[in-house]
C-alpha cells in the first residue's frame, strides 16, 4: 500500500497535534504542521512581503493568521519532500485550500469536532514540556515526574484573549474550509470530545477504510 496522504482538520485545541503524532508513528508518514514550523521561525524577517507585521510571531501571539504567502511556501516545501503525510494546521482559509489542491491529492480527510467551551478550557489549561513537546493540562493531565512538572510552559498564544481570538478566527475562516471538504472522498467527521484513546480508535478505523 502506498503511504497515505491525510489531512486533519478541526479547531485549535481539538487534539490535532496529539492525533497527528499517533498517525505519523502508526502509518509511518511525515507530520507536516504549520504551527510547529512557524513556532520555530517566529522571528523570521517577512518585511519584504508587504505584510502588516515584520515577523510571524507577531501574528501568532495575537492569535491571528500568518499571511498565506508565508504559510503556503512552508507547506509546498514540506509536501514536496514527503511521500505519505498527515497535514495539521493547514489549510486555515479557503484560499489556502485552493492552494493545497494544486500541490497534492488527499486520500483521507479527518475533521475533529469539539464544542467551543471545551476548547477554551483545554487551551487555557494547556502546558507544554519544552524538552519533549508533550502537551499536558493543569486540571486533567499533569505529569507525575516533579522535574517535568516544574519545567512546563504555557504557549504565548494560550492566554484567554488570544484563545478567544483564535476561536473567532477559526469560526470565520476555517469552518468554511471544513464545509468545503465535507464532500471530499475519504472525509470522516470524528467526535473529538471522546477520550484520546477513543478518538484514536475512530481515526484508525477511518484511515483503514479510506486507503
Ligand atoms: P497552531 O499550533 O496550529 O494552533 O498554530 C499556531 C498559530 O500559528 C496560529 O494561531 C496562527 O497564527 C499560525 N498558523 C498556523 N497555521 C497557520 C495557517 N495555515 N495559516 C495561517 N496561520 C497559521
């Protein structure tokens, strides 16, 4: 079987990062994530692109979308080097979706559904281990190891104000992308409010069915 080309859609905090890691490991595909790529390049100079701000980080900390030109180039480059992949965090608007159609075909399109109140709790309580990239939560999932607990950090955009803005941006820009893909071959909507293990079981079933 050829390596699957998988798109995972859903709002911030739906669990796309966690489930994409599972997919990458189980199906031996590349995890292509615009959020991580941009976080590693927050200070990149984009002033020659005629954009409002001079670096991606300024958009990200406010919870706004980084300009399409920057993000399209990241994804184009990453996909051209990947055989199979799970694409996470892109496309976030219809223009990016159109761009993606010119880059690759998709075998499976997953959409994780989670209500807004649940997302706010998940995102504002989220903490990240800077050494492993592992996500935790102050209420639901803290690490047992005290050393790990002490080094946890909050992402710059996981404060209440940025979270609310990111969810507004999602509803306005990205929800139409999900509607756009609803008729795509291999589209499966998944209940993202289940336990991570149950979400993962549904995802595996969807991928095994779709490829
Ligand atoms: P994430 O880690 O996916 O929640 O992304 C964090 C931030 O990176 C977003 O709030 C945006 O500022 C930026 N970002 C990630 N992916 C995209 C994208 N496809 N288009 C524009 N901005 C993006």
